[in-house]
């Protein structure tokens, strides 16, 4: 179980996976506290205001399946295959062009406060930077 701050720290990650037996809970309200560790920032952006409000105010336990269905986490794996699946995911990520991945992360972070016009300019800037990278030249050559 990922509870309270543990859940909120996990949900702040770029890609969140869990075993089928995992669950997430925002139990702060049950002890007179408020969600912390960035939960009030991250969770509404993942699953929306209404769901976040209910989960945080009621302290409902959310199963891994429900977390996937509502967009709280990326994927759920069986307990038996979890280690293998996470290793495959990590290996895939490790083989990706790091420059493009870093610029994607920057663009996503900036999108929280930008309007569409500003975000399109951000994309233009980072796409130009990515297009001049060694990663792009190597990737395009391999593709063709």
C-alpha cells in the first residue's frame, strides 16, 4: 500500500507502475491533516478535480486496477511478472535518446502554466534544439 506521502511521492514520478495487489490511499482526512508531499498539486492533474477531492476528503483506498482505469498510474502488472516487466520498461527507457527525453520532460513541465500559444513556442524551441542533436541525427539515420 502506498499511503499518504508515500503515495504522493510515487505519483509525482514520470511513469508509475504497480503490482495488481498494490493500492493507494489519501488517509490524511481521517487523522485531521491535509495531503502533503505535492499531492494537492499532482493528483488533480492526473485524475481531475472531482475525483481528487473525493479521494482526499473521503480517504478511499484505490486498487491498482482502479488507479490504472482513472489515469492515476500508467500500468499494473501481476505480482509474478512485476520484476521482469519493470526491467523491460527500464531497459526500453535506457535505450531512448536522452536529449529528446529531457526536452520532452521540460516541455511537459512548462505546459502546467502556459497557454496554447506559449506552449507551441516552447515546442518549437525544443524541437529545434532536438533536431540539431546527435541523438536526432543518429535516430533518423537508423530509421531510414
